[in-house]
C-alpha cells in the first residue's frame, strides 16, 4: 500500500511514522508512506499556500492551485489506477473500524491535511473523493487526524499483525473488548478473576464474551443495536439492565 500525506507541516508526522508498528511495516515493504510538503507546489517567492477568504471573515483558506498540482503530480508518479483522495476535516464521514478496514483494501491513498479555516471549496467538489473526520471536535490541523487514520489502517494490512491478534479487538464487531490481566495474579489485594486461571478455555471464552457485552452496555450501549447477538446473550443483557435499574 502507498500512502501520501499532503501537509504544510511534515515535521509533525515524521515522529509517529518512524516508530513502532508503522516503522516495521514500512521497513518490511508492506506500506510506503510519503510526506509531501504542500509548499513544494507553490510558484512564488514566499511559497504561499493560503490566502484571505472572499467575502471577508476571520482566518485564511488553503489555496486550490498547490493542492490540485500536488494531487495531480502524485497521481502521475504513482502508477496506480485510481488513488483515493481523502480530505481530513471535521465535516467528514466519521472514521471508525469499518472505514479503516475499507481503506486497508485500497492500493494508494492520498491524505490532505486541512489547516486554518479550511480549503477552497473547489478542492472539496473537484479534487477530493471523500472527507473523513476522527470526531466531533476541531484540531489545529489535519496532521494528527492523518496520523490516526494511517495507524488504524496500516495495522490491518496483511503481514503487519497476526490475524488472530486483531480478531477480538474493540470494534472488530460492534462490541467493546473484554478486560485483560497479566502477572502477578494478586496485586495490592486485587485478584485476577479465577476463571482466567482455570485452564478451562470454554469457560474463559464465555466469561470474556459476557464481559464484552457488559462493558459495551455500560460504556457504549449504542453499539449493541448493531451487534449480532445470540438469544441467550440478549437475555443476559436484559438481566443486566434490570440489575442496573
């Protein structure tokens, strides 16, 4: 997979992409991440990428010319048939695990990091394939959002994680993950649940599933509407709701 990230502050992303799992994936050739300085596509002495908004108002707007030229150049140099151009913006589609898996299937992704008051509207309407938001809040720019998207997508690429490592994670299905414990079995009078020490894998799986259901009910009950639950699991949840009321 190839990921181009267009930004006016590439230094913000150099650290996250040179550490941990993303670095290993790049070293193994699973992913190629290219930080693109938008100012390289300007043609004036001051390398200006923004300007005042027509109609007045506070702040600056990213100009269309350098963004169009950057994306077109990356398209021409990539050799891939149809790169997916994504703008990171608070107005976009909410990023989630389902979308991460969708993006992990594509060959080439170009991420545009918004800044200031946003981008010229012609970028949205004529250049971008999709807009993505990582949440209902506003960041200084799209760089941190791009880092989140890249991290979530890269870890799903074949060869980065063992398949079983991501099978039970939160949001793999619409449920939160069960609690985890490790040694020591007793710490400051807090004990690991005995079932996890029993060696009974059937009972462990049952406990973990119920803990996942309970945690989802307590923290993200909205997810349960999308979950594919067995009849006995629905009964278990109804019993939990009665105890909570």
